[in-house]
């Protein structure tokens, strides 16, 4: 009996433990299905605070609190619920917007008619912090009755410029100050009602701090995108002078060309009589055709006819304003493009050589008042002092000791240049041999240790002047993993041979452009180095406009300052290329 009792006791106790374990382990997972809600109608779409709104539809929860009913993200308490109808109360703080219903963890459904709250409280601004700001700064607007989320309110500067709201609560808005805004009233609109205005001081960068700013904007029209040798033609240009940056206008047009700059065809089309088929002929480098001298005049080269004989003229633009027409200060007629005595290997094909054409291509360089007009792909230049009213330009041979030299920049003791392969200028990234420099009067050129092995990397421009000693800025463009353009600004000192990175996407918000890198041509001269500042043309919104912005040249800029919010308009049919330079 004792053994049986023990055995029976064990049989009674053990199955309880086992049963608990089995029940826990073998319990089937319950799947919760969130029903799809539909809204068929509402009792009215214009409501007062405290009104009851009746909503008809399907698959509502019969538990009132489970239904999440909101208008403009404001929850409306549910007081009665059935699967086909909900009764909700309009709460204090309700705002105009769209009605939506959902469940926790489920997807909300929105009604297709907006809800209007009668007697919506007027928004008001109590304060703005800080009390003064620059364009592009983020400010905090404190007040009451602001619409939430952020897209339920709008904020206007000077009655014209719309600020970007990046966060909103009923009592606070975080807002980016828009370009072109100036000291004046700020107003918030929510629910169709507008607040009274509050004054905000807009600080402006003085563009005249480093000298007057000028820029040339060639309009580049694509005529044959499929032809890599002849991608298009110049259809016009504006020559502008920047003004004090206080209000509009921020610049005035000194001269405007609404017809091709290079008559009659503006570029050199391939002609087998002069250029063998398959050989790239010289054509105009539309991104670097303006330079300026110590008198702050601007120059470009033009051709009167095609084919040959062709008269080339050096044109001068002054800052006289009133649409002062450019003046030809030097001209020369070429019977035909000659052939230089040297041959150059085709990149990647050392057994193939090309003849070098000996006639002007659009490549100008300026050292003070001395201009250099490159002759074909040679080291020969027509050069002379253009400070004279009728300068005499003479042909000089073997000027820089390197026929591959393009875009020469003149420092205090050194001459810097981009070295380009046999295809000439404009060049593709694979044509660039590097950036070189040579001491003035010296015979040995050295290469700056800049890595250009990535075929997606190209040189945008190099920038210096005697005022910056023997330092050079190098701007490159590469492609990020998404195919966007990524700029880097390097600084090189020829005395110390040190190359350093000033700015890239790690410390420069404008380093990355949403314009695909492959659509941006190398040679963009939208950079200038004045005083201790780097100015650059920033294509902020493709197809809309370009801004002029400023960096410090020490690689440390707490914020990027907008000098001009609108330099030039951009359209989908033209790409503006910038040549920046200083004036009086």
C-alpha cells in the first residue's frame, strides 16, 4: 500500500508539471489580423469645436478607444463605435485637414474630402530666435496656434519669400530663412488664418569686402548630344556685375548677347578638308573663355567665318554698363589651320600619332596685363600687353616649355597649369595628365601629387594669383556611390610641396550636387579666390537658379554664407557656365 500511494502520488503531481510545460510549448501562435478600414461618408465636413461627427464605413472596431481617428494629426476622441459607424467629438486645438482612421500597427485610411474647423484660432508669433540671421540659417519661431505637422503651416518673409519649415509644434516652428529675404516682416499662416507680422533682421554678406564681383554666363545649347566631339554651341551670354547685397536686384547686366558669340556657326564643325575623319578638331572651350586683367576688363576670342580664311578677334568687355558693346582690340586672319611640326600619341594607343592643328582654339590665360592665346595644341602663343588701347600681339614659340599646358594660373613665383593629353581642350577625365607647376623662368616642371587614377574624377578648375603667394587651389569633381557630383577643394603650396584637402563632403554641405556627375563637364570656372575667401557658383536647384556662396580659405567655415541668393536663372534648355572674377 505504501508503494502504491507513493506511485499514485507521483502520477498525480508529475502530469501537472508536464501539462504546464506542454501547454506552454505547444500553444499555437495567434495571428492578429488588422481589418481594412473604409470610410464611405461623414455627417458634415465643416465643424465647430465640441461638435460630434458621425463617420460611416466598414471594419471599425467596436471598442471605441481602439479606433484612431485624426484630422491633421490631431486625435478626435471616439465616444461610440460599431463596425459600421463611429461617433467622435471635435477637440480643442482641432485644425483643418484630412480625416484618417486606423488601428495601432495597422494602415490608416484617409477620407477624400477635407475637414474645415470653423473658428480656427488665429496663429500668433511671440518671438523669433535669434533676432537676426543670415539667409540659409535656421531660426525658431515661438508662438501659439501653429498648424501641425509642419506642412499645415506656412511662413512668409517680406511678404514674398517662403521659408522652409522643418519641424512644427502648436507653439514652435523651426524654419530655414529663404534666399533673397531681407530685413522685414515675418508672418505665419495656419488653417487659412495669418498672424500679425514680426520684424526679423536679415544679415547680409558684403560682396564688396574682397572687391567687386563680376561673372560671365554663357548659355550653352545642346545641338547634338550624341556627338562627343561637337556637343553644342554657344547661343548667348550675359556679363554681370554684382552689387551690394541688400535687396534686389543683386546684380546688373553690363552686356548681353542674344545671338551666337562666334558667327556664323559658333563652333568648328568637322571638315575633312582640314581635319581627317576621326580626328577631333579644335573648338571653343565654352567654360573658360573669359579672363580679366589688372584693369578689370574681360576678354574673349571670336571667329568671323568658317571654314577658312577666318578672322580671329580678341574682344574686350568693360564695366561701363549701359550694355556697352565689346570692342575688338586685336585681330588676325588665318588662311587655314596649319599643322605644327610635332606629333602626339593617342592616349592608350602609343603606335598611333595625330597631327597638331596650329590655329587658335578658345584657350586664354592672363598674367597681370599680359594675355596668352594658345595656338592649337602647341606651346606657341600670341601674347601681348592688353592694357594698351591698341595692343600688339606677337607670336611667341615655346613659351611655357610644355605644349600640354592649359588653363595657366600665375602665382608669385610659379606658373601652374593643367596638363592635358593629345585630344586637347576641352578634355575628358582620361585626357588629364595632372596638374603641374614650374618656377617662373625655370625649365623644369613638376607634377602635383594629386590622385587622378579614378576615371570618374575630373579637374574642375585651378585658381591662384600673385596675391596668394605660391599657393594654388585645385577643385575636382568625382561621382559618389549614387552617381551624384562630389566636389573637393585642395590647397597646394609650391614652396613646401604640401597638398592638403580644404573642403569635401565631410565639412562642406555644398560639396555634393544632386546634378548627376556625368552631366557636368570638367572646366567649370565657377570658383574664385579673393582675399581669404573662396567664392563659388552653387547650382542649388537644377533647372531653377544658381546662388553665389562663400567659404573661408583655411578649411574651417562655421557656416556657408550666401553672397547672392540668385546669380542667374537656369532653364531646362540651357546650362549656364560661370566665369567668376573680380573688378574695381
